[in-house]
């Protein structure tokens, strides 16, 4: 079977990169696709548009699975889709029921690329037994995501208003269209590590043999049940201080250094990561090569590769790009104390209410943020921005674009290249200011 991926060219803000290049589950989305499809295909093609896909197929049509390259889905969804599609022996398109709880709560908001047809939601993924020319003949193949409701905060009554406790809809078969940074949070945290943990929890509750194997492993290793190797997977050459507490389900990569007093609870940690003394990580994903100094804290946060989050910094429900530095003592808040709706850009670059009552902020690639900043919920900082805290700008109440970066004022002495320009836009010109300001020592 051949896999054909149609590229989605639109950049995801504030990263200024297409979805396929962004890191989810500690690897680029294109690599995530390649690994999932590997057992089913014998060839693959990536095409920038539909026309080229038809030309490449030409006179050699074959069994094909066709999809957009900005889709995130897990192994369970792909396996069921391919199994049912092959059984049908006809061209089919992935579809969900319009009332599917996970789709309604977390996928449809901020999304513009899903087509509604009656009581179905159609996604851009097809199984075509005789080739791409069968796309127009495809009929819907409905997949039930098997969503499960799980709480993540039990909040005081004065904060609950009419909504009560805050919950997520976590699917066994995950699917998201990546059109916004919020979708990265949903795919990486909610439908990624959080769903991974719930799947294991369900498996334990159903299978007494798995319960027994976890208990036996715990006794042999003399560790608490949730810290045994059955639930905590550790890579090669990883050093873990004896006082560190790691609770599964968790996946830790190769060459990781975990210091004294570190707490890791249900996380995915990439390779070559350093986590220093007293750091706290809960339900988070940390990419390859990251550095978290002492007492840094992550809660339900996704951090891409080679990023440093300095000491005493707290990120809650955030997404951070690659090669970024966040200074000491910075705080990303995650809720509006006025209980006002929180909004973010959707796939059409229009502000739309976020499908979450609690959400943090987003920082792009190659950013340098000084110490002591406070970032309000759902605010974004575009790639290549430098922020130097001052009395005028210690609280980030609005989105920060490349033109707002503080490095423009120091252009005569400091070079900070723009590595991630906006789509179809020329590189921004530095601000012309003849006066050379005094560099803030912070």
C-alpha cells in the first residue's frame, strides 16, 4: 500500500512553520506519521498539492491511503480505520459522528478544515483501494473515538460558577487537525500523554494479569506500584538521583540526567534532557536536548527541543517552541480571574473562543525572554522575539510580534537573526532609531 501525504502550507502562529515540522510527542509530526504508517505501507509520497499527486500516480494507480499532513492521530485510530476500510473493499473517507464528545469539545473549536455533512464530520483522510482517482467516490467510514470524561481540577465553589468541576474528553482513538497552537496543546497533552495514561488505567482495570505483573515488578524492584518499570520506561545511559520521584505512566529517553528531589508525574521526556534539583513536571512533554534548572515547574505543558526554562519558572498548560530561553522567575498564568472567555486565533486567523476554560500561553521558536515576566492566559509570543523586562513591560497582556521585540533597539551591537519569518512576508526591517539605549542589566 502507498501512502500519499498532501502538504498543508499554512503556517501555525506564533511558530511561523507548517504543522508537519512542529514537534509533538517529542518528534516532528512528519516523523510521527512515518512511524505510525510503517507497518502498513511499502512506499510513500509527499506532495505539495492535489494536482501533483494525480500526476505522480499517473498510469500506475495502486492501493493508497491519502491524508493531509497536518493531522494528528494515534495508532489506535489508524489501525481501526485501515482494518475497517480494507474490510469494506471500497473507497472510504474518515468520518466521526457530529455528537462525538471528544470531537465536539476539543477538535471542532478553532478548526476550519473539517467538513460537516449532515450528522457527520468528515476528515481529510481516505483509503482508496485502486488509487487517488477514487477520491470522489469515497463514502464515510465512521470511527468512534471512545471518549472518556476525566477531571483535571477540583476547584473551589467560588471559582466553579455554573460549570462545576473542569473536565476533559479523552479519546481512546485520538484525532486533531493542527491549525492553531491550542491544537498542539490538545494533541500533545490531552490526546497524547493524558490519554496514554487513561488508556493504561483502563487496561489495568480490565486485565487482572496486567495488575499482577505490575505488582510483581513492584515487589521485585522494591518500588511503589506507580514507579515500577512496568509503568516507567527509562532509556539508556540515564542517570536518576535516588531522591527523585517518578510516577508512571511515564516515558524517559536516553542520556537523561535527573537531579535530586525532582518530581516527574506522567510525562514524556525526550533524549539528552537535563532536569536539575527540585524541578517539578506533571503531565508534560519535554523535547530532546532541553534543560530545566533547579525548581523549574511544568504542569500540562509541551516544550519542544533544545529549550531552556530557568529556575523558579512556572508554566501551566503552555506550548513552547524550540531553541527558546525563558528567564528565571517567569510565570505563565492559565485562567481569567474575571471569568471572561479566553480567545485564540483559529485556522482563518480570526479570534475565536478557546474550547478550554483554563489555558496558558504560547512561545514560538528561537525566543529569549528575560527574568520575572508574567504572561496572561492565551497570549502568544512570536518566534525570534527578545523580551527584556522593564517597569513598562513586566506583564504581557497582549500578543507580542516580531516587530515588538526589544532586540531592534540594540541592532548596532547585537545580531539576532530572524530564523522564522512569517509566511509570504519579507523579513521585518529593524526599527530605525539613531539613539542607542543603555542595555538593561537584567
